[in-house]
């Protein structure tokens, strides 16, 4: 088995070898040791990769360290390894050739969106390195979208996985390009911002600053056994609380106050604040829910609670509702009940939105909210704020006005 075949035999080996290869790109001699960040999955293949590359290797914390012998400390010694990971494409054929190659990686609608993006076109036109980076980012993103359960990751980890550098996607043009690729792959407009696109892909920029804002009468116990009841006390005082992701992920169980079994999930901030003022238990998803939101909803679900969702009546609003439904049973969706109401105002569906919605519906024939989206295409879609005076609390089978 040759070097390429051995590395390609295991995705963990391939990922770790790619990061090592990037570190051999240098204008001068290589250091005696090369260390690369390694995920917990990759730790078990560090020794195997060292054997394949004929290098002494070891794990140090969260890094894989490879000893480079004197006779292999020139970048040229690793040219064949770098060539294995470099896309077989040259930009002297023009950006049209790059996007043609991109169609071998991603669906047509994604590539079409990127081809029409001036920022992407300018980046690809910078040269071979930029073109290769674009294709690597695109390949990683499309593979991520294709997973039923992509799991959670961070922006730093993505940079490490793709380029062997955890800082590379935190800022600058590469981050901008990645945001736009993520938006296209997630079926979002670039102007919608990166947060929703990253949330769709399970990417959190900084898990330590991630949180969930909730207004509900509950207490919880951490995995350490410590009990906390301040969410319930704050609820009695009419105040919402914000729980950091780190706290939510360490909750062992929650206890719901008597008669509390329904939580209203609100996509947008202003309606959430209005529901809080009405004294109705609710949770702010802030667009697409992050890991802390889904974890807390899942904990509520274990205690028999269900959700009633209030959000926008566009494609993203319904996808958000479906994401919430994966964590907790959703009994009612406000946008699905008011989509054809004469009492709500509507926003027109732009040509780009229509194209995206049609593409999504064509690829998801069993989408539960197809009828509402078709109606919105003809008559416009309602924002959550357009029915913000309607509170999702059950009252004789209809949405109750505050």
C-alpha cells in the first residue's frame, strides 16, 4: 500500500496528515519537531501516522508532535505529501475553471450562489493558494451539511481541522469567505449574517460566551450535586435569567414548578420581551438555537414539558421550529397557524429568497410546512413581530391575545 492509500484509509489519519503537511510549507529549514493540534478522535492514530511517515511521534496534551530527522528538514522532502492534499486545479484557467471544479464538490445551487458572490470571486482570483483554500473550505462545509448529526464544533477547531491553524478563521478575509460559503451551504443569504449559518452547521465561535436566555419556573442540579433555584425565584420576580453554556452542559437534571409544562420558544428578541412581560414561561432562541438552548430544552423534555414556538413565517423560521422539535416536543407553531391570516402584515418574497425556497422544497418533498411556504411565495411572509400581540398560550384552541 502506498503513502496516499495508507493515509486515505482512515479519515482521522487523513485529517492529521493534512495538518502536518500544512506545517511543512516553509521557505527555510523545518524545525526538529513539528506539532499540530489533534482532536480527541485523532489521538489514537498519532502513533500510526508516525509509523506511516517514518517519524517518531508522541502526544503532548491536545497536540501531536513529530520528530523530524536532519535529512528530512527541507520543505522539498515533503512535497509529495503536500501534493496529495492539494486540489488538482490551477487558476491560470480562470475562476470559471475553479467554479467548474467546485461543482464536483458541492450541489449546483450552492456553487451558483458562490459564483454570483463578488467577494468569493475576488478571493478565488487571488491565485493558486486562494483557490485551494476556497475548495478546502467548500469541501469541509458540504461534508458538514451532509451529516444528519454533525455534532458541535468551534470556529477554532474548524481552522485547525482544515488548515492546521486554529487562528486562521477567527478574522480576516478567510473568515469572510468561510461565512459566505457557510451561508450558501446552509441556504441563507450572505446578508443574513454568519451566526445563523454557523448555528445551522453546529459551529460556535466561542462556547464560553454562548448562553441561553430563559424565563421559566425551574430549578436544577449540577453534575456535582449542587442545587440552584434562582431561575424560579427570578421568574417569580418577573425577570429572565441567562445561563452560560458551560453551566447548562453540566446540569444533571431540572425540576419544574407545579403546573409548568409548556415553554414558549421565541425566535426574536422583541416578542420574547413582550412574552416575558405577560408572565408566560418562555425561552429566547436568538434565531437558530445554539447548543445551550437545545440542551436546556432537552432537559425540560425529560420532565414531560413541551414547547409552543413563535417565530417568522419564512423558510428559516420553520427550519428553526423543526430544530427545536428535535430537542423537545412542539405542540404548536404560531407561524403555521397564522400564515394565511388577514390579521398579520407580510413581507414580500424576493427573487433570491424564492429561488432558495424552491430549491429547498424540491430537495425536501416531505417538508411539513410546504403549504405555508407556498402561500408565502404568493402573498408574502409574516415576521414574528407582525403578530407579536398574540401570545402562544392555549385558549380555546386559538392563539390568545395579550
